[in-house]
C-alpha cells in the first residue's frame, strides 16, 4: 500500500508546543511518476530519522501492519529492494492510545477515539480526515489534503501527550487532577466517591453527642446541601444552582458547577414515577442544556437509588453514559443502589 505522508512533531517539554514536519508526496519533487515521488519522500524521512536515532517515538496505534511502522518498513523494502535503516527500536516506541487506555480505561473516548479525544479537549482541527477519507483523497491525487491532515494529527498528538503527562487531558471519564493532602486525584473519581459515601454520611449525622440538633436529610434539597458541603472538602470553587441557557422554551439550573474543571454535577433521586426510560430521557435533556453552557465540557449525573427501584443499575449506567455522550461533550453516570 502506498504511503502519502508521514508527520513528525518534535517536543522537548510538557508545554506540547511543536511544529509538525511532514514528509509527503505533495512536497516531493514534482514529476509525473508517483512512485519516484514516494521513494524520495521515504528517503527524506529516513534521512531525518537517522539524525534523531535517540528519540522516543510516541504514536497512535501504529503497531498495525496496514498503516503503522511495519507498513512503512515493508513499503521501503518493496520500493528500494533493501531493508530500511534501523531507526525504530521497540524499546523507543510508545503507543499513546494504549498509554491513555492504561490510565483512564478502554472507554476514554468514543470511536473513532483519536478524533473524539481531540474534540473533547476542544482542539481546532480544520484539516483532520479519517483514514477512509485520506484513502479517498489519495485516490483522487489530492496529496496536499493528505499532507495537511497528517501534519495536523502529528501536532495534536504532541499536545495530547503533553496534556497526558501534565494530568489535565480531558477524556470521557476524566477532567483533570486536583491536589489534596499532597496527592494527585482525578476530579471525576473524587465526585463519584463522594456520592458513594453520601448514605454513610447521612447516617452518621443522625448520631450526635447528647442528642444534639443535627441536619436532617429528608428531601432532595437537604441532599444537595450535604453534597455541596462534601464537595468543599476537595474543591475551593463550588458554584451551586447555576442557571443554564434557554432550552426547549425554558431554563434550568445546574446543581453544581466546578469551573476549574469545566465540570457540571447533577443529582437525581429515583422514585416509582421515574422509570429507567424516563431517567434516560431526562439525562438527554440535561446534556443538551449543559452542553450549551459556557465553560462546561463534562456532566456527571449521580443517581441515588438507595431503595433499589432500578432493576439493572450497572447496565443502565453504561447505556445512559453511552447514549448521552457526544464527541465534544462527555457524560458520566453513576448509580448508587446500596
């Protein structure tokens, strides 16, 4: 399979700032022989790679024989009749896709994951093309479009790597890390853990020394007050009851907003009049409202089902999160049924 372009972005710190260099058919010497142009492109690439033999190569799923490093080596061997220079040693290859999955789980972004990850982080990508679109562009001899897409992907992968190293990469289940007691913790995990402890805290509040007065959790407003107090332990800026923009003829209030993490939190409490289907419908409405709110990229919906009304909470969690999430707006659903 012919290679249209190979993009590199060399970075040296955690800023992610790097300008991409693209070796492509489009910027090869102009002639009517595409094979000759491809050979020149590959020679220039390997000449450059030889100059940075000590570099570590961070890539996106380029272990595939069809389009990864094996494909580049195979294509060189086919065109030149000899092996390419040995510049890709296994101990210097790092798959960013696998690295992110190792930290955030296999569901860190919707498919196609690269584009969805870039969208979640709000990165501009006017030239990005899917693999299929790049194949079609190559077939149409639109080599410049392939070059632009490849260069943009290389630049954004550098930005993604830097964000991953800093700990502030946005994924479908993470909005960055906070510091507490000299430790780094994921903000989404902290919010979910607080929801998991809510019932225990409510029970402890009922036991005061000498039967002194205490807060009673009798309705949703009491629960919201309690949860806001728990959030204050970890987050300095907690904004309650933020009014969301007009949607479907009316406005709504976000229970809590954590602006530092562009994170909205919605608390829901099950009842017999809120079956699984209606809960899903409400969540879609919430998503559309909150995604229109400036400074919000992620919604956490905490559903409290301590009476066990929902029949399949674990399956419902996954289904609701998948159905409600968008490429550029993540939704996390957690149901507490015990």
